């Protein structure tokens, strides 16, 4: 299972989900679903926008492969 670690990064950096939504231009509900790992598919453009906004260059910081 692919686990998205955006929530952890936001917490470490004291950035709110609302602020990330503004930084990326993504809807707040999209950010919330990504942070809660509720999405069954990953939109590469969304991940790219989040990575750029958070200045993340290593995808391992954002994504983790976990066993079921």
C-alpha cells in the first residue's frame, strides 16, 4: 500500500492544511483526503504541487510503500 506522509511533514513544519491548500491551489478537501490517506488513486500533479510547495525533492519524504 502506498502511504502519503504529507500530514507528518505539515506537523513537523507547523503548516496547516488550509495553508497548504492556498500554497498549492488545491481544494482543502483534496488536501484533507491526501493527508488522511483516503484517496484510492494518487494524482501525480497534486503530489508535484505539494512537493514544490513544501520544497521536497526526494519522493521518499512524501511517499512510503507499506505492507498490507
